[in-house]
C-alpha cells in the first residue's frame, strides 16, 4: 500500500480519483488547492502525488515548482489536465513531473502510471518555469505520439547534454529544437541554426568555426562562425547526416573540448554551446556504412527525440490545419474555415511532405480561396494523387469516416495496430512504442480484436 496525495480543486474529480486509488489498495489524502498540497507534503511523507494543472490561485506548474523548492525529497508527481497543450506538457516535464496525463483518466491509466511511479525516482530539479510559451504554438498536436515528443522536450530541456532529433523531412525538427531552447535555462541566450546540407562542404567549416582575415581567397575580414555566435545558447546542426567526415571530426573536438579554432588561426577559442543535431537519415546505418563517425554519433545521441511523420498522427492533422490557417490570415481578418468534406480529404492524404506540406497547403488556401469555408475541391489540388484513390494512399477504407464513432474507431485501431506490427515484424514492444501506447494496452487491444 502506498500513501498518495491528490491536489485538485475539482471536488467531484478529486473524490472519484480518490475512490479509484483506494480501490487499488492505497491510502489517499486530498487537498483542494496548491497551498494545502504544499502543507500536506510538509508534515507527511507520500509515495506519489497527483497534481491538477488548472487551479485558482497557484496553478499546478507553480505548485510543482514550489514543491521542488521546499521539499527535500519530492515523490513522483503526476500532473493531470483537461486542457493539454504542448506548452504545459513541456513545462511540466521540464520541472520534473513524472508524467503528464489528460483528463478524463481511465482506471487502467491510473493503475499503470502509478505502478511506474512507485518503481522510479522523479526526475531531477529544473529551473523555474518561463511564463511565455510562443514556440509551443508551433508544436500543435493532441495525438499521443506528439504528447510523447512534448514530454521528451521537457525532460531534455532540464539537461545540458547534446540532443539528437530524428524525423522525416518536414516533420518539424527545427521547431522541436526551438522549443527545447525556449524551455531551457539558455532561453535568454542565442539560438543559431545552420543547415549542413545547404552549404557546400568547402564553406561549411568556415560557417561553423569562423575564419580570420586572409584565411582563404575572399576572406577580407574576421568571421566568428556559428559556434561563437551561439556562445551561451543553443546551436542547431540541421541535417548533420549530410556533413563531410572531415568536418565531423572538428565537430567532435568542439563538443569534447568546448573550444573551436577559426580557419587560418592557431588560437583556440572557448565556447559554451549546447548542440542539438537533427537529421532525417538513419545515422546508425550511416555509421555502419562508414559515412558517419561512430564516436560523433554516440556523442550526439545522448538524448534523442523521434518526431513521428504526420501520416502516423491522424489526430493532429485538423488542429494543425486550423492553426496554419490562423497563421496565414492577414492581420485583422478572421481565418478561413474547413468544411467537413475538406477535413476528410486532409485525413485521407498520405502527407509525404509532412507538416511542412500541410502548412504550405493551408497558406495557399488562405490566399487563393475566395469563400470563407474551404471545400474539398479547394484542397484537392494539394492532395491529388490520393484524393482520387480515396483512402488508398493511407490504407484507409473509402467509407471509414461515414461509420458511427465506435465502428470507425475500431476499424482505425485495427488498421494502425496491424500496420505497426507489420513494420516491426511482429515485435509487440516496438509496435507499442511506434503507436505511442503502453505494451499492456496493446496486448488488451490484440485480445479484444483477435489479432494474432
């Protein structure tokens, strides 16, 4: 039996959660606000805390920060919210929350997260939260896959180690890096991004490390380079998988020694830079092929964040489309809306260009469509190739959106589970990871649907 604390201003939810936890055999103490929760933690020992995010007065994140500042050994804190966003998920995890769940919370979810929490220590203390959350707006995504990305960003933001962001072209790897910077202790320092694939290899070294006057033909003055420009902040090395081996060696030295040597100079310059590397390539395969340095790969892959492709995030497509329409609307004008038929068209599309493709399509619709509501014909040009084939491009049946909700949900779950198992050659643990769910839930679904 564990001693548990619930901090939530919603009396009905708090009492229901307490009953659930008690039925699981635990001792429960309730607190209606953050101050009472802090007081309870001050004079009793608890094994885990369930903390609501939205509360009057001191909200959940402020309460969590106060708990970390005042409690010497804080138990795992599970943050609950009915209004999940990329921002509050990132901040909760950065502040050291054990997990971040969305209400309503099922009994099985409570049992599962509590079992994990009681086996582990909560993450280390992070710095105080930032009130601004502009970057999180670019990380729209209520899907479970994107919520895992938000959590990884939050945990990585509390560290100073290099981060490797992996994902297909157009999935938003740079926005992940910017969110990590915004939520880290280096937020007030520079964020510098360089695309390693867009710069000729003979110029890349100069762009990264700088040069002195006369270092080569055309070097008419000194240039600091990206590492020195990002001193104290974050440097994004985008598409690092395309970097030449010779430059990779110098990147490794900069990471290990914390210093760079400008071209044409013999003097080293100390730099304090957190490196975030991003790539759409399989770096482990590149290491095996001799195209990427093994030592640099392991130096960069301390913390990794996998950004899923848009085709695996159906729940994110419409919220993202509406968000991009708002961004594309002229100042002072309301954004255009999506008709049900247009929404279905977007859901059927395979999105080979991922989030970038969707953003460009919504910008085009906002600019060119003359009526207030965007129809299926308006998005057909941008999604041609699978619009005519119905759902063939994504493997969805033509009539799946016309079913009732339980039937459509079952069909979609069967499709996604079958696809994940096929992609992983039947590896259930890996399939569950790709689906963004726990193995226990996958096992229940397999039994429920009779999937071998």
